[in-house]
C-alpha cells in the first residue's frame, strides 16, 4: 500500500534538522572548550605550568560554557 505524505509528516521528519549552521558552530565551540579544559588539566597534572594559569583557563572555560554557549542559537 502506498502511504500518502502530507505537510505534517514532512514537518515532523525535518524537525531535528538544524535550521542554521550556528547550531553546528555551537557544538564545535563546545567540543573545543571541553578539549582545552581537559588539556589544561593534563598539563597542570604534569607540572607544565603553575596554579595561576590553570585556574584562569578553568574559570574562563566555565564562564564561556555557562554564559556564552547557551546564548548561541
């Protein structure tokens, strides 16, 4: 049997498709921030640099993730 497709079916099937490339950029930015924070932790654990830069990078990444990333559409 042939199924009829209507506008509602098409709308439902495209619901999860990103409407704008900024959603992809949001995901990429989130991955980059997470990678920088993990690299920061690894470098700090191997005593590559001190506590000052460690906390600056950690707080900057947290503020970026908490304040900036959610505002991106």
